[in-house]
């Protein structure tokens, strides 16, 4: 089968080539991938994968072979899947990493959701009840940011979306942002929850906006810059503020099904900023690296 694999010797760090078909284990399903998505972090950290590794995590397609134990989706089911090896014509997934997609939902749209959707959903869930609270989302024009804005609004929060420029803020109000803010240089009042995707100085600035008892989730580091906290800036009287990491995407089936349901109900729109053939991945990655893609890249495996 054809797949996109890590290639440290290639200019882009990847190549399309022939690889053996994957063999599903007892609790796994074999999926014919129709659409796959590209996350910014996958492009930024291609060098962590050994040469020849099939890349990608987000996919949607049809089940070719169900699990031997009879669990999970059946052959022919349309599914959304999350796991290593998505950028290939066929991929293997654990049964607790796939969710059935109903006929009324566009398979291509939901393919862009797994990584960013799980990150935004689980981070917001860990923040406690959100109704009436002020939620700040940095890097709001990106994939995680666009999903987080929609979900936070759905959960009843007052949403502040932070972007790097006015142009990158276009469309965020329509997704549910109550305020679209360029930078954190001033003018933002204290907030209860922060979903921080930029790192560096912006993480430090966001920490300073937290109310007593507030929580900052560090879920990305797009800036690549260190975060230097001023002396005593992590101390404050009163109820403790919290800085948390995120990285738990285990057993995602139930949450993938929830994300699909939100799309079906019109609550959530997938953050697709570029769509095209997987044979043009190099073009898409170049646009993503140059910050010309709002949201995510969606690949059609034609």
C-alpha cells in the first residue's frame, strides 16, 4: 500500500512510498482511510519519528476488517479514528480508538477533529463547570483554538480568543468568541481558565491574568521560545492558581463519538483551513509552516 513515512534524508522530512499492509491484532480493526488530517505539531516535530515510520494520527474511512473478538465497529462501518499511522491507504486501530460516523455526517469534515478535538474537549472538561466563567484561548486561529472556542461557548463560558494579528482573528466571532484580541500586551481582564497553545512570553502573560483558583492549561508551545517567569510571579495570596499540562489521548472512542455528535447537531465545525490530495502534502505543509493555514490540513487519499 501507499503511505507517507518519515524520511530524515528528504527535504520536507517525509515521502510517499510503498509499505507493507498493517496486520490487525485481536482487539483491532483494519480501516481503509479516505481522509486524514495534519496537526501542526506533527509537522513541527517530524524529526522525532524513525525513518520509515508511517506518519499521522487523524483519519476517517471504512472498516475493512472488524476485531476478531467481535467488539467495536463492523466491516463497512464509516469510522473516525485516532492513532499512529493515519497517513496511509490502510491503518490499524484499537477498538477503543474508533467511533462510528452516522450517514448524515460528512466523513471528510470529522477527519480533522481527533487530535485537536480531544485536546480541547478534555482540557475544558478538566477545568470544571464553565458556565459564566471567563475562558481565554491563545493561538485561537489554530486547530485546537478553533475547536476550543466553539466548545467553551457551548459549555456556557465567556470566550476570549487571542490571535497574532487581526487577519488571523477573522471568523472566530462567528464560531463563538465573545472577544477577539490581538496579543496579550494589555486590555485583558482577569480570567478563570486559560487554554495556552503558544508558550514563551505569552504563557507568562496568561499566567498573570488568572483569578484566584484559576487554571492555566499548557497544551502547546508553537512559539518555540522559553517561558521566563519574573521572580515571585508564581506566588499569590488566596486560593491557589494552577498550571497544568495535557497529553492524555488514551481510549478516545467515547470522546470521538461525542465530537461526531456535536458536528451532527450543528454545534461544532471542524477547523479545516486547507483541503486537497495527499499527493500535495508538501504544498500544504509549506503553507502551514508559513502560517497561511487557519486551522488544519485535510488530506483526501485519492
